[in-house]
C-alpha cells in the first residue's frame, strides 16, 4: 500500500529564506506527481505537475523535482514571503492505479 | 480560467440523513474523483470515475456511498445514511484524458464542508 510522508511536518522561517520541502513514497513506482497548496479551511490549488517523462518543473519561485529511483520529490521555494504561508501537499499517481495518493503535508509559516 | 465548482460550500445534516454533494467538473474533462479530508488529517481518496463507471474505490467508499454523473455536467457523491465520522471536507477533482491518463493534471474544487450532528 502506497504511503507518502512529508518532511518536515511544520516549518516556521523568516521572510526571504530559501526552503526545501520533502516528499517520500514507499512505492517508488510513481508515474507523475503534483504539488498543491492548501490555505486553512480552503481547497487544493495545484502548483506544479511533474509528468512521467519529466524530472522537474519550475514556476516562478517554485521548483519541484522527482527522483523516481528513490520515490522522492523536493519542492524548493526561493526567497520565501509571508504570502507563501500555507500547507503544502504532494500527491503521486502510481502506475496501474486511478488515484492520487496524498502526503501528510508540510505546514509552512513565513514570518515578516 | 476553468475551474471545478462544488455546492454547497457547507452542509449540516442530522445523523442518519442522506446527503448529496454536487460537483461541476471542468467541461472537457473525462476523469472525476472524490476525496475527503477529516479536520487535521490527510487528504484521503474515495473514488475515481470514468466513462460512467467507477475506476477505483477505497475501503472508505462502502455501500453507504455512491457516485453518479446524472447529466453531461454534474458529478455527485451521495451518502445514504450519514454518520458522525462522515464529517469532513469533501473535494471533487477532474482531469483531462490526454494521451496518457496518468500524465494529466488534476484540478480540485474548493470543497464542501459536511458536518453531521
């Protein structure tokens, strides 16, 4: 059964820091992976999609990479801002299934 | 920009009552999903749906749950007899069928908060 762990569970940093959020799958047969942002009590906003033929994706200050051999993904946030404060979730689509499995989330707080 | 729309945003129901949660997926999408998130917990998969049938369902999706695409635009989740533990945020999602279904991006709605009292 696929399990997804995100480290750290929570993170509090001063504004301007560069951050690395980690996501790890027990089954490394990940077909594609998405990173989402969730504000408190709100829905899931897609940030980045790494498709099966890709190894990383970039959007603005965000960069995500996926190492399929180890089943690990990293989300890099450059020059963090208070507006980045949210919970970040990774979700992987395992080959042969019809579902995304979500990670446990990293709760980020960026202090002004 | 196209988006997944869910109604209502919040529903309160009495234990034992039936509820129907409604979703309007993005118009050209062909795969549909329901997930739920109990307060403070992780997002859990319930069911995926394609071509008018269930593609996959989780252990949570027991006989009390059903899904339907009653017309060309709506996708519904029905809970027949709600329990206290059904209280959660329910998310609908849809994705396009690209050349490879596993390579498409899933778009999520804003959720319906279901409170069972």
